[in-house]
């Protein structure tokens, strides 16, 4: 199956299915002799793992990563870093009813028609469980970027119609202390209550995540096809359930005039505004990189839905098993990981520009 790798120099390739023995990956291009913080890697996995709160899927996985290669005495060797994450809590019987059934808005129909075969247990390769592998690579990339001063701030800024915006009080210290990872205690409670209500109804809801990356050096990104924001967009749109990506002013730019939108330069090379989101001409300009990612409602409902089976018969399907009512709280770690992988890859590419 093609399409299981991302990156050019710092590159992650993943393997495994939701209900297989394990998922895992191989990381190529990690700079050698870098001392890794394994507790931080596991902490990042814990931010994404299922069963972490009452409002997410109750599948119980420790998501304990096991490194197989590329590390010696706690440091990277420059060789490929191989790792696995065992699947410990599969309940494959929950999916037997889907063997010949196509779930609405899932990958069942497209996988079956493309490959002529599909793993219906937990969605197989199309499951969001694969994203745990990206978090391992992202945690390594983030450590390397933090060593040169680059920092990440990622949080949920909307669930349904409840939105946190720039006019609301920002509380950095509460992001990891509430169930929805919103940077405002009051709005977080509103979001939590909404997710609980949706979950009780057997329904699902979408949301959005904002990521801000600071101290990114000027010059990351390539002209024309390998623009930094284009690759960030590809990275984010590769995440399960993502339906939208916007950088800087995004779609709000439609209603602005050029005189309002242009980012005037200061003498220190910063800009007076940051409508560009830290990227101009596809290349980082030194300002904070700011982007937003939109997630659709989870496709599996605990309600009856009309669909068809493999014979083309119209049937009624009701969801079973353990599923998120809203995916965005767990997706914060995934968004941040894909951003870190992308930025480290471009940082390493940039090392080859000048003699």
C-alpha cells in the first residue's frame, strides 16, 4: 500500500492496523548523537491515547512505545529508528456486523473498491490508531526543534458552535488540565458539557485546533511546489477526520482589503501584523507560524443510519463499539506532531542551501 511515508530528509513511515498485533514505524534522517527524553515521548503518546477521560473512546491502550533500533545509550545513532506500539485491547467482535457493510462517511466503501479487500476490524489501516506512530516521530522532532529554541502551543479553539477567540482570556496553564484542551477555563466547561450532551444522544460533533509555532528561523520552505504552508497543509489533511486547513488570516482574508491585510515590516525585520501566519512566498519569515485545522464529526454514530451492504442492498446500520463523540481533544498531540515533523524536515533541508 503506497502513501505510508511522509517527509524527505526527516521521514516517517508507518505500518500496522487498528486490530493487528501492533502498529509501528521507521524514522529516517534523525540527526545523530541527540539525547532523547523517553518520558517526554511517552507523555506525548498519553495526550493522544484512548481511554484518557470520560468524553473519549473507552478503548484501554497503554500506548507504550518499544524502540527496536537507531538508539544507543539513549542517543540517536543516525541509523533508522524502528519502533512498535503493541495493540493490547482489541475487541474485534464489535466489528463483525461490518464485514459486508459500508459505514456512511467511512473508508469502507473506498478501500473495498480500490483494493478489492479491506480489514473491517476497527477500520484496519484507515483507523486513527495509526496516528500514534506519528506522535512518536513528532515527539522526537519536537525535542530536536526545542533544542534550537522552537516552541509549540497547540489547543482546541472550537467544538461545535462554541469557540475560543483572541478576545477571550488565554490561560496557557489550563490547556492540559481540562478534558477538551481549551485555553480558557470557562469555555472549556461549556465545550465539555456539549460533548457530554452529544455523547448521550449517541451523536458526534466536530471542532478545530489552532497551532502556533514560535522562533522558527527565517528561510524554511521552498519556492513553487514545496512551500512550507503547502506541506503543513498536506500534513494536516493527512490526519483522519480533517476537512479544512487555513494559515494566518485564512478564509477571513476574503473580506479584507490589501491595505488591511499586508504585513508591514519593522526595522528589526518583524512585521506589524501577522496575517501571513509566519510564511510569505512559501518561506518562513521569522514571525510565529499560526494555522488552524478543522475536524469533521466522527463518522460512527450510536444511532441508526441508512447505508448499503456489499451486495448493494439498502440496510439500516447502528454503531457498536467504543468511539469518540468528538475527536479534537485527542487530536491536539497529532496536529502538533505533524507540525514538528514538517518543520524539522524543512530545517534539515535548509542546511543544504548554503556552502
